[in-house]
C-alpha cells in the first residue's frame, strides 16, 4: 500500500488500523501518524474529501517531505529507521 493510499484511507475514515505502510518505521509511524500538523495542513489547503485524487500531488509532496525520514533503509543487520535508529532484524 502506498503512502498516498494509506493517507487517503485515513482521511476517508476507512482505516481501522494504525499499521505503518510497508517500508516505513512502525515505531515512528505511531508517533508521527497525522499529528495535528497534517490535519491542519489539509484544512488550510481546503482539501475536499470527495475529490482527494485531485490533490494526490499535494499529498504525495507532503508525505515525501515529512515521512521520508521514517522510511526504513537496508543495513547489514536488517533494516534501520533513519529517525529513531531502531533496527528491525531479518527473520
């Protein structure tokens, strides 16, 4: 699931889970998931929930800017979060 799809589900109230999207740090996602700043930005941009696809570019740009830091990166010991340095070992 892409970050856009995850955010779209959240905004439409379709997201019954708080799971992080694939390749994002679950530890940081729980702390950063749409903190008030994102919802304020949505309100400020006057994003219509009925036409979210028209604002896909804006949402993708916002996610890239604010969520890129919590994307997991491959390391010899597994995958590591660049923000909190949590290591998730490979099974």
